[in-house]
C-alpha cells in the first residue's frame, strides 16, 4: 500500500512537472523566431534544463558529490523559473484571450505581443529569482515577546532560540550552519529548540561533509532539543535520526521533558512518520495526560495542523515550522489558505502559536515571499489572570 501511494504521488507530480515544462517550451518557441530557426538546439537545451533537478536528485541518491550539489542548485533555479514562467505566461494568455476579440488586435500585433510578453516575463522572472537568492542568504532574527499565565517556580522568564527547516544537504551547507550558530549565540538563549527538517532529504550530502559538526550552540541552562520533520522520514529516518543524535542533539520522539520551574516540553514525532513508515505517533490527548496543566506546557510539532486540538487540551505555547511561509511569492498566499496559521503568531483562548518560515529552504535557493529566520522567543511567566502578547 505504501509503495502504491508513493507511486501515485510521484506520478501526479511528474505529470504536472512535465506539462508545465511543455507549456513553457512552446511559449518560447512561438514567441521568438530565432528559436524556431534553431529548434533542435533549443529543444536539447530546454530538455536538459527541464530534467536537471530530477537527474540531480537521482544521482545524489546514488553518490553525493560537489557535482550533484552544483546540479541541485542549478536545477533549483530552473524550478523557480518554472513557477514564475508558468504564472506570468498564464496571466499573459488570459490577457491575450481578450485581445483576440475581433477589432481589438490584428494578427501582426498579436505576434509582437507574444514576443514582448516573452521577453518581459523572462526578464522579470530572472530578476525575481536573483532578488530571491540574495534575500535567501541574508537571514534575520525574529523576536516574539509573550506571557504565559502560569507559575514556573523560581523561573520568571525563559528565552528560547528556535530554528525550523534547516534542510541540511546539497544547498544548505557549512557556511550557512556557521552563520546560524552565531545567530543563536547572539540571542543568548536559555534553551535551543530545533523544530524539524534538520536534514533536507538524502543523508548522503550531509554525511559527505559531516555537516552537523559545524553546528555549535551556546552552553544553555536548559539544553538543546529537537523534533523530527517530514524530511527526516523522506530521507530515511533509520539513518538520519541516529546521525542527528550522534552530535549531542536530543531528538524528542513523543517524549516529555521537564525543565527547571516545572516547565514541560513536549516533542512530537512528525505526522508523516505514518505515511513513510506506517508508524502512528501518540495522540496529543495521551501526551497531555502525562503533564501537569497547572504548569507551563510548550509543544513542539513540526507541521501546524489541528491548532484547535492543542488549544482544547491546554497547550500554552506551540512552536512549528514546515510551511516556509510559501518560500516564493505567490505560494505564500496558497499556504495561508491551507493552514490556519502559515506564519507568525496566533492566540486561541489561552493557547499561543508561533509558526516559523524556517532557516533553510527546499528546491530553489530563492526566497521571494518570506525571509530565512531564527526565532528569539522571550516568555514571561506571571501566574496571574492577565495574559499578554
């Protein structure tokens, strides 16, 4: 059943991927006469660009190298061009439907329209990708100040440094990890939390450079904890999770840790563990039965689904990632429709939720709809009846 579902999923993805590329191929061919005169060369070049990302992933799964890293990066940029090219050309075709109304535009004018729309769309897409690349390599620290209306003994405040979606692999490597480590140290946290998708997928590119050796964190009073994301299972949890743990990072797998002051930290296994391994994670109700809801409860869950359930069972603060806040415009509008909270802060009753856009990225090294970030969360425990944001 698992193999059948994966086959169906990849068949759908490959079909959409192919149709988009075919659409872009013919848009270029019809718009630029020079491409028609050199159709063979154009076809070969386009085909190589279209299969580059898929070929890189297949090659990477067999043998990771600097070459596969480069192919992944180049293929990722083509993915970004596919997104913007398809979006803008589709918009252009809708406009063209109206221009074809008799009396509005003649045949020669339509050819000129196609040519200039192609040039403008290609240029705009390249500029968006270039700007998104620059944006992606300049991460920021995002600060949240919240209050939890529960006592935590002698602990009055807690400073958290949290990072989601690092996506270590062929694109996010040593330099990015060193920068992230320094950002965490600058926060001077009491505790560091990694919110899943530490590894991008295939573990090969990570093991090749032993990348996690470059992740360093300050000597925190409350330590370092992590949870799994869906990509830990995509890449093979049997290898990925032990590697993460071998670096002194405690991965919470449906586990509860009690911090000083009675603060309870719950780390959930990612919901995709069932899809990949047919392993059900514990229900939230079962985990909450093991905690004292009179004391602060912080929940780590990679994918921000079912927020009502967390509010119902008395979670005080839930931290998630996964969405990348769409990563590239206009996908951020799509994730906003899928998730009740796709990015930022939300309060439901006495429960508070923060979803990060993540530090790393998947596919293109481009962020045009969000920022790469590290979270700094300052919590004040009051034990009074007023709860502030």
